[in-house]
């Protein structure tokens, strides 16, 4: 299979090609199980092109196997095949992209690709995750770097002789440049060679530049990849990619393109064109921690062959073609309820999955063990604060707030929201929270993605005047605001505080979004560097929004999730959570009906009526402290 070189031969490996093969062997044996490797071999060699004894995959073979549309697919408007092939050709040369990229997709190259893109390198590379972003950038960069002073031919020849450098052309990302960026010392590549005890050969056997290079990703290339990621974001391991790419009509593609453009807008383009490394790395780290997650299940297809059926009994016909499994449509993350969303669609959900966590920060909201249950919508329940209170303040777990409207200054449509992992509850409550243990987030989805992550400072958890979410019949809804001290005679409104705040008025028709590049003492941290460039050097911004629709979605356990608990137990948890919630809503409705029959319309001198009102207010059934108007906070 081409990776039979033993570990003892590493010391004698004198070229990048030889070390690359040894590394592929190490990857194959350490990162895959024997069964996975058997499936991998079958997938590769049954489809490989043989040219003079060299077996390899070309672009069409790769696209066909993964189910990735390309320009030859007239039935699918996506054209991501060439982008994926380019990425794979770069990663297949790891860790010698300088001299070996673009790589021929041999078995050894594909082994490294699978390990890197499915993030299985933890067993062999100690610092793998740190530089994965850098590798992905290099695999996408296709815009020439800025002109820099080049060495003379004589100096270049002297350098090549002293280092043994190859003249094989590589990508622009690998060309040396004198940059201002910090030197990462090629941690991922060094770690790979350390695992082979070949570090000295690596240092002296090939030319390695120690800087982050000034190549750039073209916006067209990145958009094509983003559109693919938006489409296949829900993809699970061994799921057929065609489920998501086969029904891309005009309306669906418009939504996909819009989501991709909103995401792309978060990456500040260089004045000379393209996306630079620093912008790419900073934006991915701060705003899209799960952006490349769909690549993992996509390339895990390499580890399962439909040709192999180890469940057959001995003596059976080994050549019998196994039955084709029935196509199962993906299940929506949205549970049925009292309304259907006018905001959420598959593209918006994919966009959310690129930055919102599930019950664990290791998984995104699509691949974790939660689902979305309808709680409140102005389209279905109206714009009454009493209705909002009845539906939302009684919800016992975290929520997702979504808002769609128009910027009153520019007239542009705007979609934003808040991820609130703690329930809306009374600030006086001291009961420990059993909700989702992740930080909140305030975000804008369109026209440009902006994310303000929750402040992890533990001191915020004890500040009752800084609730994440707050509700009052007097002032409406506020997210990330400071509560001024109240008195018997005055109840001042919440005020914007820190890096980000959202205020929604009592009619649920007007919202104000406040974002600042500063303010580390608030509920939310400032947005990433590329977002703050639009805010000015020192001034905060306020966006006034005419609200078209406001929706609240509850976070409940996924009945289909199979994590540490059984799937049936997960299902019972979800069923129980929804049933308990429905019982609370029913109780609130009965109480509201009962209150209608209490005579509170008597004159001011009617002592019986005054006594009844006093009793109801004391019990918290009516008034500003009641369930229909009490202040609620997520702290």
C-alpha cells in the first residue's frame, strides 16, 4: 500500500518525500482502527487511477466519492468541488507544503488528509489544534501576496545549497515573506516530525519559512466553500451528502447565498483584495469556532466502505451487493409547538451552528443533544407583555431569542438574537441552575455577522444589577443591561452597559442594539477585531430597529441524542420537560381566567375590593411583581 517503511528507517530518511511517507504510516496506524483502515483501503484502491504503477485520485474521483457538487453537475448550483480538491491537495503534502504542495492524491496523501480534516491527530500531534486554522488558511489561499523584496539569484542559490531546498513550486502561502505577524515556529509541522524523531532532518533538510506568509484567500473561493458548509452543516457521520445537496431550488439557494455573504462580511478584506491570515485566524477564533465542523463527517466517509459487509455469515456469497439503505430525511432541530418560525430556515440554522454551542462547548447546537421548542412569537401570540410573560418567564431552561426587523437609519433588513443558556427567573431566586452550562451570546446574523461572547468573569454571576436577561411591565425586555437602583417613587429603566446591550420596548415593536469596541466589565465581551473596525476607534454605536417578528425558542434535550445516557432516557427527558412546561402554561391560563371573575372594578372606597387587590398583589398574582409582569433575570 506504499506505507510499509518501518520506524527504524526514519533516521535514514533523507528527503521530505520519504519522511512524508513515514508520517502517513504513523498516522494510519495511530489514528485509525484496523477496521477503519481496511475500509479506507477499499474505498481508495477500488476508485484509484493507475498510471505507471502510481495509484491516485483525481478531482472528479474525490468529488464523486464525497458527493460534492462541481461545475460538471448541472443539477446542483453549488460548485465547491474544485475548492475541496485544492484544500486536499495542499493538506496531502503535510508537513512539507513548501516543497511538495500541491500533492498528488496518493494513498499516503489521503491518509494525512483524513487525519487532519477529521481532527484525529490528537494521538500523534501534541499541538495539532493550535495550528489547524493556519493549515486551513494555507489550503484556501490563492491570491498572490504583496510584492516584497526578493533575494538575488546568487543569494537564493546559496540558500538552496546550504539547506538542500527543493525547487518544486508550492502555493503562495508557503513563499517566505518578512511579516509583522508573530512566529508560530511551525508548531504543527514540528510536532509531526518530533513524533518521528526526525526533527533535525526537518530543520535542515528542507527550506521552512518561520513567518506567517502574506498570501490571501479570494472572496470568491471562500464564498464557494461557505455555501457548501451552509448546505451540509447538519451532516452526521455516514449520512448521505446527497440528502442536503439534491433539493437546492432557487429559493433555497438564495437563502444559502445570503447566509454565506453575511458570514463573509465578517472577514475584513484587505485593501488589495482577499482575506489575510491574521483576519482569517482572528475571525475564526472569535466568531466562528465551529465553522469547519461539517468537514469532519464529510471526510469520515473515507473510513466506511459500502463494498464491505462484515455482518455476512461465512460461506455466503462475498460478492453479493448489500441492499441500498433507504434514504432517511434529516430531522429538524425544531420541535413542533404552538407556532412555526418565520425567521428560522435551514440556512439560518446552519449559520447559528457555526458559533453557538450545545450543552458542551465541544459540540455546536446542531450536533449536540438539544432541540428548539417554540415558546413565544409575536406573529402567533401578539405583542402583549402579559403574553410574553405567560410563555417565557415560566420556561424552565435556556432560550434562544431571535429578532427580525429593519434598521430605521439605513432601511436595511436586519436579523439578530441572543443565546441565553440560563432560564428567565426572578433575581431573588437562589436555587441552583440546572440549565445548559455555557456562556450567553449576543449576535447579529445579517447584514453582517457580529458576535459578542458572554463574559466568563465569575464576578458577573453575583451582580444582581447586571442580569443577562431582564423583563418588566414598565420597561419591556433588556439583554446585557445594568439595572439602576429603584425606589418607592421611581423605577428607572435599564441602561446599556459594557460591550453590548439590547433593549426592546413595552410594545415589542422597537429595539435598540448597543455595541461598543470596549467595555470588558459587562455581560458580553467586545466583538472580534474585524467587527470593531466598523465601529470607529473610540465610539460605540446604537442601531434602532423596527421589529417585524420576535421569537423565543426553548432549549430542551434532544430525544434522538445518544450521549452518556440512553436515547430512550434522553427522549423521556425531552418529553418530561415539554410536559412540565405545558402544565405550567395551563396553570397560568387557569389563573388568568380566575382573575377575570374577581371584581376589582368597584369604587376606591370599596374596602372588600381593596382587600382583594391587596391579597392578590401580596400573593404575586397581579401587579408588577406578578407572573405577568415580574422582573426576570438570567444571571
